[in-house]
C-alpha cells in the first residue's frame, strides 16, 4: 500500500476533473429548474406593479440565482459524488485502483481535495455576491417589487418599539440621521396594550427628534374613521441608532460585518444567539461540501455485479440528506437558544464526519 495520501498525479487530475465537471453540471441543472419554478410563482407579482416588465424579471433572476447557487451547491456536490462513484464502480475503475494498492481513503482523496476547493470558492461567493443580492432582494420584496431601493444600506422588515407604541417599516436605506423608511406603519397603543390608532405613510425621515411621516393616513379604532394629514412626527424617543440596529439581517451581511454587529448588540445587552449561530454557520455551511464525498463513498465500493450498487447509492444519498436535515434542525435550535451557537453550527458537521469515517473504515479499511 502506498504511503502517500493522494494517488498518482495523473489519477488525481483525472478524478478531480471528472468530479468538478459533474458538480457544475448538476448545479446548473438544479438552478435552472428551480429558477423557472420560482419565476412561475413570482412573475405575476412582479408584473402586477405598474411599469415593471421583462427587465424587472431579469433583475429578479439575477438576484435570486446567487441564493439558489449558495443553497444547493452542497446538494450538487452530494449528487455529483454519487454519479461519479457509481460510474467508477460500474466500469470497474475502483477495482483497478484498489488492485493497484490504493486504499479507500486514497481513492476518495482527489474528490475531497476538489470539494475543499469548492468550499473555499463557495465561502468567497457567499461573502461577495450572495449577501449583497440577498439584501437587495429582501428590500425589493418589502416594497412589493416597486422601486428598487439603493443597494447600499438597504434592509427590510423593520420593527422597533417606543414604549408601548410600535414603528414598523417595509424597507430602510441610508445611515445615521439620513435613514429613510418606506412603507411605514405607526401603532399607537393604550396603557392596556390595545391599539388606539394606526398611521400609515409611504415614507418617513428622521426629524430630530422623532420621525416625520409624509402624507400619513390615520385610522382611529374607536371611531373607525380615516383622515389624511400633510405630515406627522411620531416616535420622538427613537434615535437613528435604535432603528439602525433593527436592520441587521445575518443572511445579508458578510462574515466580518456580522461579527461587528454582534459586538454592538452585546454591548447594549441584546440577545445574539441567532446571529452567532448564523455567523458560525457561514463557515460550517460551505465546509459541508467536504463531507459529501465521505458520505457518498459507500457507492464507490462493493462489486457492481452483486446487484447492491443501487442500494449503496441510496444509502449514500440518505446519509447526505440526513446531514442537511440535522444541520437545519440544529441551526433552528441554536437560533431559539436551545443549543449554544457554536454547537448548533458545528455539531452536525462533526457528527456526520464521524459517521462517514466509521462507515468507510468498517466496510472498506
């Protein structure tokens, strides 16, 4: 048996090229199919807005495709692993490699190396492209596909309280005292917590103090009457910093920016479990690609003529999808405080790494 972890240079390049080609093909297939299904369900809402047309559909697709690529890249690596290993097994190439003295780990080494490169590229892609696309798309969705908000500083679904009263906004852009809120709703509540009046406005800006609502429409609960005003200042106790802290969306921030927001939240004593779990998952998520060759490795070994190749492929697929189920469940538990954030992000990775190694060693090594 060779002492080198990798097989020969020629075999390493051969397996890596085969694997990366299949990853790319599966990813393109998944993204195209899912994008078409997404457009079928969303295009009606986009085109319902006056002035929207084919250009806005392309804009939506350009913002949605990076999200689909980031989400389904690990699935693509899993499916590409099974396709590659089943083909190698059927053609007796695995038998030839093992007959040449290669261990199961050496056979998988080129695939793991390729998956590691894919994980690094995935992390960079998420940081530079996916976060920005997510921020812009969420802010656009908050305006119900109306005017696309500026990409810089855009955020969606703002919710902040001023005592008993509540201020919500569909989108937020800008920074500091230049913050602009759109699709604003102000809920005035009584001492018993009941809503006394509801005020809606298309836009609000900081009035120092308070927030000036432009052409607000007031609805009084008791009289059920509606009145349109020229302008109105509400939330005089809400400073821009308080509103700005509510726009933190972990999915729309890169790794280092999110860490900065976590520190700001901790300084004022606010809960950060959800943000910390997603912060750790920004590392653990892309690294899940490295697990896929290990979890799908069972499809590479065993004699193809034994009739169990299909069963082995199903087992490999089940292990891979079980990882994604456990990973999502652990992340949800971490967000709600059920698990420590670090454990929520990394426990599924470590657990399935041990499972994959155990299966591989007990069956092939």
